[in-house]
C-alpha cells in the first residue's frame, strides 16, 4: 500500500478511536448538568404529575436537577419536535403519553416524526387499563351484554369516550372491530362531560382509563363491565377481564420515556436502571395508583418491544377505521 494511503488510513483509525474514547468518557461522567424532561401536556394534568413523580426521583438518584418542561399542543407534536431536534447527549428527554407516540403520527399531517426512526425508547413507566362502564340502571351486567345490545340495535347503542382518537376512543372501536358489534361512538370534550353523560343515562356505555372511573364504580354510581388488562390488578379485583370476552382485548394508556435518536446506549441503560429503581419505591407505586396507573419496570428492549407492538395495534385500528391525517 502506498505510504500516503497508509497514512490516511492510520489517521482515520486514530480519529475514530479518539471519537470513541471521547464518547465513552462523556458517557462515564454523565450526567454533569441538569436534565430537561419534556411533557406533552399542561401542568396539573395526569401526564404532568406522572412526569414530576419520576423527575423528582431521578433528580435525587442522579445528583442533577431534572427540570419539567411542559410543551402541550397539537397532539404532542410540539414536545416531540423539540426532542427530535435536541442533541443526543442524554440531557433532553421526554415522557410522552401513549396517544402522542402511537396515535398522533397517524392522525396529524404535521407530525413529522416516527417513534422508531427518530427516538430511543428506554422505559415504559406505567400503564393505565381501559375500563368499560355503564350506569347503575342499565340492564347490561357485563361486556357480553353490551355487545349483544349493540348487535340487536346497530348504531343505536352509544358508547362514549373522552376525546376523538384518544386511547379510550380507539379501545371502544376495537371492541366493535373484534366483536362485529356496531356501537354509536360518542366523543366528548373531556372526561368530566363523558362521565356526567353516562352517570345521567344520556349514553348507555362509556370507556376511559380506570383512574377517573373506579371511585364511581366503588360508590355504586357506575357499574364496571370489564377492564381491558391482561390480568386482574390490585384495586380492580372482581371486575371481569375484557380479554375473556374478546381475546387480545388488552388496551392501556401508558407513559414511555424517550431520548433523541443516537443517544449513547450506555446513557440509555443508565436511565433505564434509574427509572426502574424509582418505580420500585412504595411511594411511587402508591402515587401512580391514584391515577389508576400501574408501574411497568423492564429493560430497554422490553420498552422498545412494547412500543412497537402498541404502534402496530393502534395503527391497525386507525387504518381499519379509515381515519386520515388532518
């Protein structure tokens, strides 16, 4: 090999080795400054409160402040665009709720992000199972009864949800897809309006996360028909599992943690370890439960596989419904 070519090859190898060494050194000393945690929801919302619980624990464990940065709007596009453009150094993270990750990219034209292409999922901190309910006067005692009613009167039996294309809305649609029952889907402006409508008997059925509904069930104002979780969960004992009626009907709202694409694997692994440590603390488990949310510790690979499967699930529902980006 000519000397000049050999020199260039040697120099390139040296530079590559230096870059790798520098990256390793930076990873070993991470974190050295405050970390920004983007939240695609306003202050005081459930996603914000979940983020603050996790952020507080990470601040103490990492020895650096974790600053919550609320960036609501456009279905989460604002927050995710900021994360996408941030340096992949572990100092800008996000904790988007499920709809931001697996619904917005399918339903908003302005969503220029892809969760696998543009980000690194390193944890899923908690899952909130969807709960199907009716008012106390409704003759339906369970989910099979509700499906039977909808089959007798197609498009006349209403099932409500808090917002169009929300996870609860898609859960209700999934029941119809799996059972071939045609419910009249009714979307409200928020959870409060939907709950009021089903308690008052204005709509027959309603679906939302377990958090805002379970106390009404326990007080007797609502009847739980089914919970869409794989197994029975603490606080929801005795409620029939939706997957016993329709196999695979496991639907959750959830909170993942994301970093920009290219964030060093060692940093992602460290974050995963620290998040898992936070999730195991009794006060975190208790606080999450107040939102009807259940901790989901696991590896980086577990988190990535979960998000991939959820993207396939909700993307499939959206395509089946023929919903187009707006």
